[in-house]
C-alpha cells in the first residue's frame, strides 16, 4: 500500500493515464504521427481507430470491475504496436510499448 492505495490501483491508474495521453495523441495525430502510420502501411483513418481503442482502455482501467478487460485490450494494442515496430526495424521505438506491456503484466499479476 502506498498512501492508502494498493499497488494494483496505482499501476492501473498510471496505465489509464498513459493510454489517455496516447488516445489524445493518436486522435489529434500531428504530422509526424500520420507519417508514421503511412510509412507502416496503415490506412489514413487508422490513427483515429487506435485513439478510440486507447481511450476505451483508459476508461476500462479506471474502474476495478473492468480492469481485466482494459488490461487485455491494452496488452493487445501494445503487442500490435511492438509487432509493427519490429516489422519495420524500429527496434528502439519498440522499447516503450514493450515496457508498457511489462507494466500491464505486473499489474495483472499484482491483482
């Protein structure tokens, strides 16, 4: 417990914040983000789909009853991101989603 909160709760909320920021960034998609999606071969609208899915993850992670679903969807998104980045030989960029996937696993195991 930290400040009266279980580690599970704190990690879930941190993950929710991460996915919320990701959702906003993917929805707004500044030029370099759109260029990345094009370079990876995704359709023009795919960044918006990613943003919506990340927003759903953030919402699911907030409530204890839906956290398992949020972690499952968040893990799937991170696996897809890692696969995309590795396929395009962007190994350094794959470190962040790999780290997030590890935090999701730690959070799930701490439940």
